[in-house]
């Protein structure tokens, strides 16, 4: 895979990579920088929807590997469409991100191709952000060479990156059920709740999903017993300290499943 990806990158010698802080984009950024540091820009958006741990990861790796990192503040939180959390919220968010990336490229007078870390596995899910990418001329090297998530993780190990086994962690807004309005307080509460869950249970994958004022805690089957009533109470208290509007929390009756907060129509209460 490495040689195929290097061949692909050679055909786009000037590139700007959208780096969220996940294994896909970090690995792409690392390889692209090693191949051509002078013509590789790495762009990371700092917004309330991006976990602080993801931003810290990007900043650390950029410093260690001397990336040309540009941080931006995309403007989705100024867009009422995004705040309303419709089914295509990701389209609105990515549109603002790619607009900010075009501004970065324009500011350096470059002709950089915009790249994302989407892989083939992403094509099997509802991803409205891919429509925003198409409209903005963003290309997906992993998709174009047929690389799946497992291939990306293998490449990360080959490059000796310490993020090869990083669990998937989409933006914090993905924890809000469709139709539950997006607010910075809600997103920060989710971040605090999930960090506390990890600390209490040691689970690799946790989710605190919000439907209006109710928190649904999701973990994998093997971790469910560790989410005791006392843990749920602690998580609720921590989240309420950030957003007092949150009223209740409970362990979901079903084990963790990606994308559960997304619904075709908003939940009516």
C-alpha cells in the first residue's frame, strides 16, 4: 500500500491535507510530509466539535515531525443550518472546513490539491461530507487506491506511528441525535462525560449520546458490566456541571453501534 500511495501523492505534489486527529488523516499527513515536506500543508480545524485530545494529538505530531501545520477556525457554529443538526449536518460542517482550507491555500499563493483521509470503508456509510468534498474538489487518496481502514492501520505501524490502534472517534456533534440542536455546552459535556467513562471503566470505546436532555451511554458488550449505577451517576453529575439542562442518563439497552445518533428524521418528543 505504501508504494501505491506514494505513487498517488507524486501526481499531486502540492497538497493540503484535512487532518482531524484520527488515524486516517494523521497517517496520510505523515507519509505526505515525509515524501515532500516543502509542498505539504496540514490543516486542522479547532472548533467545539473537535475533541481537545484530537487537537493535542495533531499539535504533538506536527511538532515532532515538523509539519507545516495551519490551524483554522471554520465557521460552522455561525451557520444556523449546522446548529439545527439536520440529517446532513456533516455536509454543512465540511463545506465550511473546505472553504477555510481553500483560504489557507490561497493565502500562500499555492495550487495545492485538497486531500482527505476518507477510506473505502467510509463509502459504505451515509457520509454527506463526501458531497461537500466533491463540490470543493477534495480528493481521497485512500479511496482512489482502494485502501480500507485495516490497510491504513497497517501503514501507520509501518511508519512507526503511535496512533495505529487509535479507536475511531468522530466529531463530538456525532453524539447528538438528529434534530437535537448543537451547542458548545452540549459538546463539551459529551467530551467530559466520555473522558470520565474511560477513566472509570478503562473501555476503549465509549459514547455519551444526547437526545435533547437525556444521555444514553454506549459501550461494547464486554464493557457493559463496568458501567455501574454509580458510574452513570458520576457521569451525569459531571455533564450537568457543564450543561445544567441535561436531565438524565442511563446505560443504553444495546451495545455500542457506530452512527446510532443519526436518524433520517428528527426524534419528536
